[in-house]
C-alpha cells in the first residue's frame, strides 16, 4: 500500500497553500540548498548508488544507512544536475530521512509529480520520477541486505 510519509505530507500541504509563483520559488530554493542532504565525508552506508544514467546531465548518488527502525537517507548531486531533480531529491530526503525503510519502498508513484504540481502522466512526469525511482532502487538493495524479500 502506497503511503505518503508525514513529513512529505506536510511539505505537500505547504505547497498547496502557495501561489504558483511561490511554489516555483520554493522549488528553486530546495534545488539551491540540496547540498544540505549530502553525505558527510566519513559517513558509512548500508547501500549506495552513484552514477550518471543515460539522458542525465550529471551524477546522482543515493545513500542509505539502515538503522533498524529508521534509515539515514542522503543524496549527492553533480553540479550539472537539473533543478527539478535537485529539488525533488532534497524534499524526499527531508521527508524520508529518519523514517522506516519501508516508507522509501511504498511511496505513491505520482509523489514526485505532486511535489512539483504537475499531472502524473506524460513525458515530464516520467522524468520527475527519476529521483524517486533511484531512492526506491537503493532502498530495495538495503532491504535485500537485511535478508528480506521485496515484492516486485
């Protein structure tokens, strides 16, 4: 069952109260401050994935440390990573860090589109799901490291 974690829901509520211009400016601010959710230099993680995927402008790294009842979630983004990818990554880290690993696996498919305020279908929405999909991919690896099966 897909659920929106409480911290992400709070951000969605804040966005809903904004004008389109305020929403756009908030996303730009999240993009510009995305370095705040990067891993610390000596930090260790259960699973990580850092790469440049086809069609991407720069590297995207997702880092998860499974702490049993909660996870530490960080992202590291290359300098040329697109603005919306940066914003979504920052928001998802703020909303999912400290929550259960299962929350990373059970996000609604349209969550990224809802954060941006766009319909969940079409070309742009698929691109918006990139950061969310990378988090789910790395969370699946973390769950496997626990020895637990993840439904396909």
